[in-house]
């Protein structure tokens, strides 16, 4: 098994149905990844340990999904030099339908950047694609596969147009 390059982190196991969409994208590009469960609020020591050790374990990009207060991506970003991609989640416990998580993820102070995607499954898919784009900067084979994916995506639009 290849050493993971991307870590997909979530604050609750209930986030898995959304965050697995990032894993599907990474698998499509044959990018090795791992899943990790931790909480900024319920297990802060575990979160700090993960963030502090990720780069040393060979992780190159971290994708983080969290709902409600959504501090997980920011806490991790504050403790690692790795790029962190945040995916705000629509928590069933929140009456704000993910807007709270979006604002918590995107409103980071200067010096603690988190690349923030849209809420939910589309955000998780785009997070996977953003991780691929970051890794493709230093991997020509991956860049070629990404370019082919982009062409296929464009071709599907042309095909749908023909069916109109």
C-alpha cells in the first residue's frame, strides 16, 4: 500500500457520507489517501498531534470537513505548514444549513490560510480536485491525467449540448 499523500479529516463519523466524495476523486486519480477522525473541540490533543505529525508522515495536503462552528480546518492549519482545504458541512443539528460552517471556515485570520470550498458534497469533490491540482504541480504524470480529466469534463458539456 502506498503511503498516503492526502489526509481527509472529519470532526464526526456522521461526516463520512459527504467527505467520501473527496476520496472518490482521489481514487479516480490514483492519489493515495487516508481518513482521520478528530475534533477541534472534543479531542484537541488528538487534533494537535495529528496536525504536528502530518508532514513528517508524508502527507502533502490535508482536506478537512466540519460542520457548525467548523474550527477543525483552522486549528489544523494553525499547526502545520501543509496546505489545508476546508469543506463546510451542513450539520443536521444546525438551523443554518451549513452557512455557519462556511463562515467559520472561510473567515481565517491573517497567517492561518484555509482554502475553502463550497458546502457539502460538491465542496468535498472540489476539495479532492484541488488536492490533485496541488500535487500535480510537482508530478507530470498526475498533471497529464488532470488535463485529460478537464478535457473529458468539457467534452460532456458538448455532448449534452448536442442532445438539446
